[in-house]
C-alpha cells in the first residue's frame, strides 16, 4: 500500500513537471512568434519609409553602427537634370 502511494506521488510529480515544461515551451513559442512578427513589421515599415522618401527625391540617411550612408533614387539626379535643362531653355 505504501509502495502504491509512493508510485502515485512520483507519477503525479512527473505529470506536474511535464505539464509545467509543456506550458513553458508553448509560452516561449508564442513569445518567439510575437518577436518575429514585430521584427517583420519593423523591416516592412523601414523599407516603406525609405521607399517613400527616395521616390520623392529626398535623401534618406541610413545608419549602421557609426557609419552613415545617404540614399537617393537613381532616377532623381536624371530627373532634376532634365528639369534644370527645361528651365534654362525657357
């Protein structure tokens, strides 16, 4: 009888440990998914902002560490050059 009670206690303890482990794993997976979604949203927002500014021929400063690079759409200098030529010919 005592051995049965000990076996039941050990099995109950193992069940509790298994439930805690599974619960922790599921919570961790959900947190990872939320983090991934946030990162994707951040990337999407950044690319959209760069695109919106560049298409308006604005320079877009991009910072990586302590370095800065100013981006502009390739078409912009050509368009601005054509506009200047048209203004001079008038």
